């Protein structure tokens, strides 16, 4: 593989593949689906060139199962999907959360539900990415807004997944996945790659799910001297099934704690515009690009507006959103759905700041002019 570096011009989906390989991913199991298929296609071409494996499965259920198995064997693993495929992956996604198997799942969202407008953009999977699998569970979800971030956040997704032993979802959208623009790919030695912890305890009597002080266990891959058992059932520190109520309580609380206690490290946002604006836009993904231009256009018309861009979708940026709600006279949440993140903003709104949605679900993107018009309506 001839690795590109420096200034490149490529598609968002392509950037995800280069980011995955640079992060150390060596296994892809997947099934092609619009608008993410380019990720599978390029992975099939490039992974064998770096001694990796590409495996096309019969469906998305098998796809996520293969990457869980490959990761348990010690290989950084990923898949990509959209819409119905993401739905099919939910059960095994829960298994990976519960068994603490690091994987990266790239979901390039499309208009839905069902087949709907399979080639058109939407942001309808925000809540599914958080709550799609059953039971109480934590998750990390990142939302790129550029081709550059398709690369950068794919690397970050693998780093977070390995560090916290948890599945990480890269939640893109059709526009970001298919657009082409410039990006900079750094030299490999400039990347800060994180690998999962390995056991320091002796193999004899080893319990793979014994957490460290950070609540994260050092689970070895299959095939080492350390015997490891991975189970999707309630398990104790040995990894074997243990169905006592106190075991279930202890395990699920630890899974949540290892994420909640590290939100400062995980949650990433971007502020754009004046600090003391009257109106704050809260946006993510492709809509944040329109929102950023809307801030510029609104300021030219003498309107006081800024933008809080959510790069980390989950865990939710409660602290930063509360800061926005505290400072602004009004908050507008533009998104390509009928109001998913706006409900989270309202959940955090102890300041009773007026919060207004701006939704579009017809397969077209929200334009800066539409956001500016909404700002004017709010300020009347």
C-alpha cells in the first residue's frame, strides 16, 4: 500500500478507510449498503496490502459478529453500514458493549425509515446510535462535519474504543460521506495511536474482567498464556456467567462509570462566533457547516449569533450545552430529523431558555439562509 500523506483530495468515505488503517485496523467485516459502500470497496483493496483481512459477509448481522470475533483475537476491527444495516447490527452491538470488545462501527446515515431515499442525507439515527441496542449501556458516538474529520475522527474512534474497551460509532451522513474536499493526512509518527491495555498479572489464576482503578479491565486476546472467556451473559471477573443480582448491578454500573468519569477526555465540541451572542445555534454533522455560514451571514446583518458544534454526539455534551443555555437569550437546533438532539438540549435546560427546533426531512440539506431566517423569527 502506497500511503498518502500531506494535502490530499478525496471523498469522506475514502478518508474513513485511510484513518482506520492508520489507526492500526487490520480487519473489516461488512456488507455493502448505500451510502457507505465506498468504505467496503476501498477496504477490500487496501487491507490485503497491509497484511489485513477484508471479509464480505452475507448480511449485517454476520458483519458485526465477525469484527467482534476479530477484535477478541487481538485485531483492531471495523465495519460500515447505513439505515437498515445499522438496525440489524444492534443486538451484537450490545454484546460488544457488555463483553467490552473494542470495535468501530461507521454509520453513514441516509433518509429513512426503511429503504426510503437511500441516496439522500438525513440525521435520523442519532437516538438509535445511543439507545438502539437493548438494556442499560454506555456508548461513544462521534459526528464528522468534513472530509478532514472523517479521517481524524476515525483515528480518534479507534483510540477511544481501545482505551475504554467500548464500541465507538462514527455517525456520518450521506453528504459528508460522498463529498470531496482537501484534507491533510499526517505522517504516521505524528499520530498518537492508542492500543488496548495488556495484562500485567501472571497467567495463573488470572481473571480477565478484573478492572483497574480506571474501571477498565486488561482483557488479553485469544491465544495467549492468559486464559480468557468472553460472554454475552452476565459475568463476573472471571468472564464466566454469574447471574447473581449484585453481579449484574456491579457490572452495568462499572460500564457506565468508565465513560461518565472520563467525559472530559471523551466529549469534544467546537465553538464558533462571539462568546456573548444573543442566539446560539447547536448543530452537528453536515448541518453544522450551514450553521457556521449562517453565523457569518447573520453577523453581516447585525445579528448576534454563535454556534456550538457537537463533535461528540454521545455521551452528550451536557456541560457545554448548559453553558450555551445559560449565556444565550435563545437557542436554535437545526437538524435533518424531526427533533432528536433538540430534546436533549431541552432536557439540560434548567435555565428555561427558549429552545427552537429547525427540522428538515425531505432528503435535502438545511441551507444557511433557512437558518438565518429562523434566527430572525426568534429575535422578533
